[in-house]
C-alpha cells in the first residue's frame, strides 16, 4: 500500500479534480474496499497537505503493464503489472453500471460500501450491458456516461472525487425533486454510499456516486443563449420558461425540506461574507474604487430590510448548469453548491434570491462572448432576457420575487464583485463585464 500511495502522490496533482494545487500531497488511507471486479479496489485517501484535510475517492485497478490508457496510469504494482484509474476500466465500469441500475447487485462484500437503485417509472428496466465513456472537462468530479444496448435510457454516473460526511446535496436535492414528480431535473437512477471513520474514530457515512438520466445530443443553456444572442434571436420566451423552472425548483425545495425564518446570526453571516469579499476586491481591483461607498450602501439597505424565509437552494446556479431538452424543456443540474464553500455550509437553508442573482449575472456574461461591434444590440438582448426570466420566476413564485429589490441587488452586486476579483486574476480582458454591472447596480434608484 505504501508504494501505491507514493504513486498516487505523484499522479493525483496532475488530475483536474485535485484541489490542493502547488503542494505535495500527504496521503493516508481512510478506507479500502475490495469490489466485485477483478483486481479492483475503491480507496478513500486523506490529503493532510490541505487545511482542512480533504478526503478523495480513488478507484484503482491492477492490470498488465502496457494494457491501460496512458492518462489512467498511476504507477507500478509489480514487475509486470501497473495500477490504473478504474474509471477507464471496463470491468469496473460494468460493475458500477449494474450496481446503480439493477437491484441487489453486490458492489462489494463489505457492508460499508453499498449501492442502491432509485427506480423511476419513466426510465424502465435497465439494459444488461452498456458502453462507458468518461466525460471530459470536469473540474471536481468524474462522470461516466453509460449508453446501454438496445433501447435503454442513457445514464450518467458522477463519482464524487472529494467526499464528505452526509448525503451530498447533488444527490439529496435532485432525488427528492425527482421523487416528487419534477421534470426539471433528470430522473434519479441510483447511488453509492460508503462508511468510514474520522481520525478520531467517529463513523462517517457519505455519498460516493450518483446516477441520473442522461440527455443525449442537447446543449446547455449557456450555449443556447450564446447562439441566440449572436443571431439576435428573440429569447424572451425561453428566458421566461427558464425563470418558471427555477421558481418551480424553489417552490418544490421549500415543500420537500424544512424552511425557517432568518435569525440575526444568518444576516450577520451573509453580510459578513459580502463585506469580506468587497475588502479583497478593493485591494485587487483598483477600478472598483469609485463604486465602493455605493456598494456598501446597497449592502446596508439590503441588510436592514425584511428577509424571506430561508430554504434549500441550488447554490451555484448559472446557465451552464441548465440543459434544454426537447422532452422536458429546461432541466437543472449540479446541485452540489458553490465549490469553494465548505460542505457544511452548502447544505444549510439559504436565500433563494442567491440563485436568481446567479442566473441574472450569467445572462449578463453572454455579452462578454459577443463581438464589441454588436455591443448595443447584445446589451438590449441581455436586458430583455433578464426581464423575461424575472417575469417568469415571479409569475410562478406567486406574483413576486421573495427578497427581490434591495436584497436581490445586493446578491447581484456580491456576485459581480466576486467576478471582478476572478477576472482580474484570470481574464483581465473580461473585467469590463462585472465592472459595468457594478456601475449599473450602484447607480440604480
């Protein structure tokens, strides 16, 4: 095991899902499960190079040297075998597909590693076999697309690379919504959970994988909106329908999970986060200086107003988290929440206007991907889309947007301030997008 950990310490930092860039991993084994595929193990390893430590999920296989894909090679296991990432191995992916789609499939002889199916009448019986392909481009997880033989419904199974105790919100929320009949989330297919111990010996149960219906040949809302804006196509009806879908999500989440009235500690936490982010921006984005006093005024006014009830929310909503499907219309994905927030914060009740603000800012970013010569036209397109989105949301949420007005403006500003920091660090040519939004939001009556 020591040799494998040494190999993982070299291999993991090269993976997109590894979260502690610039440091040498300090790994230890948290759990090891032998799964019912040849020479295959599922590991949980803790990296103490991060603060706090991060636990990663790494399924591995031992295979003959020269038989694995170069990108999946982890290191030498013996004179004629190597360790490889099991997500690219047929034996492991076939087992995983059966475990999340077929009841009573044994994933492991160890009761601390379990899989269960979440049967959906819309999906039907699973196929016996399915081809597997790892989805490229993901930042923090690894998703495998299963295309079954025959007429079976395609499935996407997300393996959570960073794992935490409790049910991951990306499992908990869409499962509850799908069970209640929602068509604005993919059907839930199955999940994998594990049980391990904390450094103090406290038992922990957490989500390891989640499978949902996969929609073939569709595009996310970012691409759909970008194409429409580039062609100056009227997007008001699709944007209104998107607002309706987001509002239905919030209404359904408020019905499925507890809500509560905000306390002073809740207000202090939100306002404190705004203030801390603004303080960072002041030091890193000099162009923000003329707006700082007015930003603080907007924050203060929002803090003083009445706030709506807190509830479960998406937490990281933008156009890239939505698909347009011919069968279901707009479908919302990726309920894991904002990646930089600790998991214990992501599962707390929050303000639904956080999601609304995120979508408004995402619409505004469409302008950054269109040629400057079309700036006035694109700006008009963005305004029309945002207004239609808000109209659809309000109509579905009961005629108004709970927390609209000053509170929504404050969340929009906070998001734009975050964007200004991000663009300064990563894409200076795009800094004008959040700065223009900050100017508009701070000059509004």
